């Protein structure tokens, strides 16, 4: 399970610049999901073989300074609740401000690792100015310039040194598939699990954010056996209005990373909105299996075209990853819930699928011979061998004489042909072109 790192601090200290630099450190394995409420960013990064998630909390100002302080406090408290490590970014040009002091007061109360990051230190004189930040009472600091990148190597070294030791999963956890029920607050996640297990184990109300913790439920009925994880909404009711979306995504990050398949619950009465897309792409970037359940379908006024139009609209938003099962269900009336379970298990099996190398070559090499990669600069790409890699998720490698000339469009073509011939519905696929 990946470690979550939260970047906190007041606005305009360079948090987003640092975030962008961290997630772009290793281009091949890093990606970000943006466009979440208030343009918050969620990304994956890696340093010295250790992967971690990065969350840019971002500050914002509304109205008076008092309201500003209250909003920043909420953001920092939420990050402290969910993150494993906190990066507290400050600005050497402005020194310690009253807002920095407020954030520092909160951070001094916690036991989680806190790294003070003094930004905009790009010369020796500013190195001396940074001594002031010892007064925050949070111990040593690290100086960087997020714009030029100086000091970020030392910051990442320190970051992975303070990562908490994650407990190894038990044998039962390794054996049983883990299905995480994720989605916007009040989409019906808890109602869905209650309907499946036949017991009102989870509190269900029409108040968004009722669920407080991620809880595992072992499911063993109708020939299915797996762990269901209900993701939490809000820990404190005071935060329901302002920070509901931010908090729900943070909880989803943790649940997604520790799952095999993500069941994305969508509220049919609200439609497939930006928050749903963000959670979908979080799951896809983490290479998890995905199935989409459009819940509360019994509450929607329908005509003969409703289901088809609704599904087409969702798939349009998911492009180019459209090979995902979409089911219209109702947790209240238990409509299609067993079908949802069957499809989820199918996605899990798809994710584990292994194609024999000989069979894969027989099909793909004939296809490539008929539809070779386009020539570039008079150079012709020849692919003579391909195979599925022995990885937990489906990854395929094609060996070519000139891999640098194979463009993304042709990789998508290969992926589409793989999906046409083998069932990888709901599962992200990675295509690599390597020199033979």
C-alpha cells in the first residue's frame, strides 16, 4: 500500500510548483489526476524505488482574513487526518507570517512526520535567511527552489527516510480479493453494501458524509468470497459543506491503492460529474480493475432511450479508456445487484488473466504484419516478437528495431486489438515498445 504525502501551507508559497515537479520526476510511471473540486491535484511519484501518492491541498481565500484562516485550518486538518507524511511549505522571501504560525501550531500537535520545506531559496543569501524557520518549532528544515528544482533531491531523500513502515498483509488478505466501493458522498455506497450483505451494518442517512471510516466486510454468499471496503465520507460534520469533496477523494486514494477492483458508485440523479471522473482516473492510474454502477436508477424518469444515452455520455467522458462495464442499479430495490457482483468478479479475473506467449505472438504478429506501424523519416519499424509481462496487472511488451518511432496512436491500436481478442474489460492495459 502506497504512502500518502500531503503538501500543506498558505497560498502562493509554491506548493503547486513543488507538486508538479514531484509528479514529473519519473515520466514513465508518474501521472496526475486534476480537475477535482477547487482544482486540487492528486498524483503518483517515485524515488529510489519507493512509490507514493502526492496531494496538493492548495489554499484559497474567501472574504475576510478570518474566513481565510478558517479555510486553511480545515484544509490542513483534513490533510493531517489522512496523510502519512506532511510537507509544510513556507516562503523564504516573506519569512514567517501569522498564517504560517497557525499551520505550525496544528502540526506541532501531531505525531506524524512533518518536513518543513523552505521554498524560493535560490542563492546563498537566502540560505541564511532560512534560519528564521527554526522558530516554527518543527525541527530541521530543507531548502529548495521548486522552480529550478534545486534541493528537491535532498527533499526526496529525507521524505522516503521518514516513510512509516507499512504492515505486511496477512495470508487471508493476500488470498481474498479486495473490492473497494468508491464514489462521491451520498452516492449510495453504504446502502449498496447493506443490500449485499443483508444487514444494516453501515449507518445510512441522506446526509452526505455519514460514513466515518473505511471498514472491511467479508462477503461469502452466492458462490462469491471477497472483502468489501466501504470508503468513508466525512469525519466531522462541521466539514460536510466546505470540504466534502476534498475529503472524499483523500479517502478514495487510500481505499483504491489497497484494492484489486474499484466499484465506482455514481448517483443517477446527479449524473457523471467531475468528481466521479477524478475518482475513476485515480483507479485507472493505479492500475486497478474498475466497474461503474449507476445507482438510484429507480428515481430517474426514463424513456426507451435513457439507458443507452446515459451510458454513451459516460463513455464519452472516459475516453480513451472506454472498455468498462456500466450497470444501472438500485441499492434500495436491490435491482441488478447480483449482476453487479458477477461483473465485479469477472473484472477481477480479467485483471489476473495471462495469455500464453505462443498464442499471443500467433495473433499479434499476423495483425502487425497486415497493419505495421507507419514509416517515419523513411524508416520502417519491424516488430518480430511480443509477450505479456509477468506483472500483477496486464502489461505487454513488443520488441522492435526502432521503438522510438512507434507513436501513441499505434500503441492504442495494439491495445484495442488485444481487447477485441481477449476480455480485459474494466482493466487498464500498459503497452511497452522495447528495442529487440
